[in-house]
């Protein structure tokens, strides 16, 4: 895939499904990337270099954009190039030389425990509902990224020791335990329903779509959005929301940050520390809501 428009579309799908970005943010990123391409006169992606990016940042400043807009543009470019490098569409990252302004980090969106219960309370009537139940239970039980979830193979799930093996960012292996809820529905799906989905095909991946092929990130994103809508959950939900909920609920009930870091596969604990802010914000809210002199 060399067409830069196709690369942008793939990047935007990644932001939507893997990262859980809102539609508004994705629309803004799309506009930013289109502006960047227009400035570079639709050069081939491998022809754009460090000087081109520096000139573009200078152009943004000359356009009298506010600081927040400029920061978002730079953030967008850095994310885009990081994605291209990881996916091996480019060899070098010219955005490394662009200085990223420090911005206040926004808190991840999470579900309450009751919202998780509602989301996972699926009426089990057919093959697909059992598959969906197994996927959601495993996602909440392990905090997997959606890309890790859909890339699981049968051999990666150990139902004797109740663990799942996955390869996250940097191709680093991690082993994550899961509990009885996930085990129950994984066994049900694997032993009673998965073979019905194969349609006489051979597929090593754990979770299958209605064609008997590997479930895609986008396919699962549509499933979770549909279930959330049926449950009346109005939050802007993505598979990543369950990953954030997994981490914040663990922290709430006493898990230490190092453990959560290992389970999530974060290379830097500062990434994991964002969940302490969620807990602190919830404490403040509860204080204001329930203390007689809280307001």
C-alpha cells in the first residue's frame, strides 16, 4: 500500500478502533493531515523529510493558529509517522526532529462497574452471541488491546492454567491471567460454537467472523458499539474503553501500579500512572456529591 490517501484512511481506522479516539478528534486529524499533504504538494510519503516538517510547523505559526491547534497538528503528524514506522510503510521518522509542546494529558474514558455489567450482560441465543460474550469477557478480564484480542490464536489460550499469551508493542510477549467468568464463556465458545463458524475452513485464530475468517478490529468495534447502543450506554465507547476500565477498576480495588503496568504491557510506568488521576477525580466527585459541605 503506497497511496498516501489509503495510508491516512488506515491510520484513522487505527485511531478509531485501537485507540478509541472520538469521531471529532478523528475528523480534526483528517483535516490536519490533508492540510499537511496540500502544503507538501502531495509528495510521496517517503520523499517528505525533516526540513519539510519544520517548514510546515513554521507555516502553521505564520497562519496565526492558536497554540492548541498547532500542538494538535504536531501531535497528529507524530502519531501518523509513528504508525507508518510500526506498520513498516516508512523506514525513517522525520517527525522525531519536531519538538512537541507539553500539553495537559486528558484522562482516558472508562465505564463504571455497573456499565460494564450491563455491557457484558448479553442475551445468549446463538453462535454469534456466545462469541461476543467470550470476546467481551476476555477483554475486560485481561485489558488486552483490541489488536491483541483479534490476533489471538487457539494455542494462545490456556484453559488449564487460565492464562492468555499475547505479543504486544515491540513484539514483547506477556502472560495475563483471567478469571472464572472469562473461562466459562471461552470454554463454551471454543468447545461448542467455534467449529460452527468455521464453515469447513481451517483458521488458527481464536475469534472468527461470520465468514469463518479472523475477526477484524473494525468488525469487533462495530459489535461493541451495537451492544452498547442496545444497552443504552451513551458514552463514546470503543474496545479501548474496556482496557481503560480494566486498569482503573484494578487500581480502585488495591492493585499496585507495577502489576497494572505489567498486565497492560506498558514499557513506561508513567503511562500507567494516568489511572491514578482517574481514581483521584472520582474521589473528588464522590466528595462533592455526598459530603454535606462538599459544594
